[in-house]
C-alpha cells in the first residue's frame, strides 16, 4: 500500500479542524457508536460534509440513504435539508438502527429522519408501494454485493435531476481488477456496469485518501 495512512489522516484532521467544522452532535454520534461497539466504517468528516454540501447545492428536500450504521452520514445529510425536508434511511441491523435513532434525536433531527429497520431489498419495495419519493438525493452505503440493485432502486425512486452518491467504490484499488473474486468488488463492478449502460445516468467516480484509507465514491445525476 503506497498511501501514507498517518499523513493522509493528518490532512483529514487538519481539514476537519479548520473548514469542515462538524457539529458537536456528530462527534457525540461517533462516541456513542464506539461505546456501542459499532464498526468505525462511517464516512469521514470531510466526506460527510461533501454529502451535506452536495445536498444543499442540489436543493434536496427528500433524501434516501441505504445503510445507516449509527447515523453519522445521516446527520450530515439530514442537516442539509430544509425544515420541511425528510430523510428515510434503511438499516438491516436493529442494534445499529437503535443507536442511529438516538444519535439523530440528540442532533435535533428526529423530526426529519425516519430509520427503517430491515434488509434494504425488502424495505425499498415498501417505500415504492407507499408512493414515497421521488427522492432528490440518494446515498448508497450498505452491503456492496447489492450495489447494482440499489442503483436500480435509486433510479426507480428518482426524478430528472436526482443526485446519487455511491460510497466505497475503490476498495484499495481492487475495483480495477476485473478478475477479483471479492464479492464486494464484484458488486461494485456490477454497479459500474449498470451506471455505464444506463442512458438515464451521467456519472463520474473520484478516488479518495484520508482517515479511512484509499477508497472513493461515485456521483451520478439522473437525466
Ligand atoms: N452510511 C453510514 C455507514 C454505513 S455502514 C455512515 O457513513 O455513517 C453499512 C451499513 O449497512 C451497516 O450498518 C450495515 O448493517 C448496513 N447493511 C448491510 N447490509 C444491509 C442490507 N442488506 N440492508 C440494509 N442495511 C444493510
Ligand atoms: C465497509 C462499508 C462501508 O460503508 C465503508 O465505508 C467501509 C467499509 C465494509 O462493509 O467493510
Ligand atoms: Mg461507506
């Protein structure tokens, strides 16, 4: 691994202390996650702020998140929405969902955010059946194996102009290995194949280094 992890974390810390300026509720959420034994696979603070800024730049009011964990990215995203905005976030693990609900409430965002417990491929059809959406912003960050299916759902629940962000699409560079046997990498590559052939999407992907190592995200807009 060529990336100097200590140095890229120091740069992330520098950006976080200077311009990212996370709300104390975000720090409290990370502390509560650690206390509850959740894995620290949340987005980094600079990336959370990026999602927040993208949501504001696109004027998002209705947002959908797939993969809540303890609600760290949820708080970044929900705090970008207007007072009458709404975020539905999907989490398979009931314990993660419970920690997230508490973190979101502590951040004062309980009225805007609904954490739905269940496997996303079961909760997404219910969201469609309830007539919810279209969503203005979708953040895909759950299991990587189902990434293509999540992108299909994001499209189905979208409108022209919807922004879609997919996390963890680089995986230490393994995404470029067409022969990778890693199910996560295969899932990410299937998602990219769909993104490539789907005429309704215009997309890019950006590699990142930082506190979370070498990874990246894809960004798409629905035409
Ligand atoms: N977005 C969070 C991190 C999410 S980590 C943040 O940045 O703060 C991925 C989460 O997806 C985990 O909590 C995991 O339990 C959840 N998950 C995994 N598979 C899932 C599935 N099939 N349906 C819903 N959630 C799932
Ligand atoms: C994993 C999931 C994530 O969403 C992430 O940001 C990092 C790692 C994982 O499942 O390993
Ligand atoms: Mg992620």
